[in-house]
């Protein structure tokens, strides 16, 4: 780690994977990709020390640790869900009450100002993302954040996200290494994405390593990540990157930066909704960058990317753990997808008594647990049924599931 500023601030350019215990996995990964020459937007990472110092300065550190330990005991035992929710609400309230310490605020102000000038000579527009120190951690983000106060607020919400019910369940499942209430945070220059999505260097269903799967949508990539739209899907061969297949999806809307600098949801006209997002050359360029990320990080990756004009930026990369790799009947879903909770409820009704493993694409095998949960996906796309539920309602989800939903990876 090099170039650290006071109060736990670190330029992304100075980070490497070995810094993950301090700044979190996402921040360390971005630093590693920058070192490999990939086009990653610049930014700064707050390490776990910034979190701890802020809690100590506010006088809530001891109470926070006590409630955190109690919450882990509730998850591990047979405590009621209401008790866990109460504990999480209490912890998140403490974090929000504490905010950033004066030292962290001062250091952050300098680091944020150093990111340069944003639109109309104002402060830079950034994305603020949580950076958990283990792969199993919950990731929370806020895009199109502008101004010192807004950045501080987003950082506090990142800290609070690590104390949600979902985060506590994951920490308990992942073991003692994940049981740390302090996380890192990334503050990164925002790319005003015209097109964005995900690129996987392994087929997420079959586990085949001889292809790259590129999923693309208009606007910012969260519509792909959450399954809010059906993205275009291009499959390329490795290493030649010949186009093996193309499926053009249907996209009802996009999320872009509005005039006020915040997220704006816009309805797509029919021509764009049914039109192709990337041409072959641009999709192939995305696939090539994904392979470079895989080479740098040493394993299959799910790469988040964005395009402005024809300039591609790499926003994040996470290890891919496929359905086939688990050796079990697996249903794929996306990490922290807000629609996943609805899909779990749908699956419980459609497949009563079925025991499956929920394997999130961005979490390692130890974070996947045999649960009475299931995420269904369309047989001929990589879009989870959770997205269908969110877009079209329960009736349509039932219809799609009964007509041809599949349990992916059983033959792996």
C-alpha cells in the first residue's frame, strides 16, 4: 500500500490485492486492475481504520461491538427474526448517529477535492461503494453522488449496509473471518454511462471456460445487475473472440445521470427498447477487457463495465463461481439484488420441498448454503426470474416458471 493519506484514505492507484484486509476486496481489486493498465476510473478508498476511528470518536464503538456480537449469536442460534431486525436497526442507528469523525471528514474533504472538477465547474460526481473485507460481504452502492455532504452521507450508508440483516446472515455463514463490522469504502469518479453491463469470462451456467459472456443494457449497469431489464447477451469464443451467439433483449428503461447530477430513470422508446445495445466490435472489446482482468486477477471474473461513446471503463471485477462448480442443483442469482427476495418467495411456492443451493455469481462457495430458497431463471437467458417478478409481477413469474424455468448446472 502506497500513497496513503491521513485518517485511513488511500488512492486506488496505490492499492494491491494484499491490501484487502484493510481497504476491502473491491478497493484492492480496483487497485490491482489499475496496476495492470486496465481503464479504471480514479478514486480513493477509506480503510477500516476510518470506520473504527469514527465510531470511537463518537463514543459508540463499545456498544456497537456488543450488539454486533449479540446479533451473530441470534443468527447462529434459533432466535427470532424480529430480534435480529431489532439488533440491526440499533446498530445502523448508532452508525448513522456517529457519522464521520472530524479527522476522517477533514481527510476525506481533501481526497474528494483531489478528484478534480465535475460538471459545470462543480465538485466531482462519484460513485460511493462499500468494500467489505471478505468476498461474502454485502455490497451497497450509491451512484451519481456530488458534493462533500452527499459523499459523507453515502459513506455512512455504506457502513450501515454492513449491519443489515442480510449482512449478518452472510457473516455468520462465512465464519469468523467475515465477522467484522468495519468495512472499507470506495469513492470513485462516476462514469456517465451510455451503455453498461457485465462480462463473465466463464459461462455462468455451464462453467465452460472457452467463452466470454457479455450482457449489455442502455444507461447504468445496475439494471443488468438487479435483473430490472432483459439485457442483450453476446457469447464469444476464447481465445479468438468469434461471436458464437447473440440474443437481443427487451429493455423498458434506463438509468442515467440527470441534470441535477442524480440518478434519473428514463423510459426507452420502442426502437431502442427492442434494438441492439452494442455492435459486434464494441462487445468484442468488452470481452477482451474482461479477459485482461482475468489474467491480472488469476481466475474467472465477472467484470462490471460502462461505455461513453466508444470508450470502455472497467468499474469492478468479482470472482465467478458457476453453477457447475458446486456439484449440486443450483439456481443462479445476483449478489444483493433487491428483486432476489421476491424470487425466493416465488420459488418457495413453485418448488415446495425442494432443497437447492443459492449460488450468487459474486460470492465464493463457502457463502452459499443449502437453504429452502430458490432463484429461478428463464431457460434461454441469463436473466433471473427475480427480474421477471420485479418487471411483470407474480402472475407472469408463475407463467414463465411453469412454462420452462430450469435448475441450472445440474449436469456440471
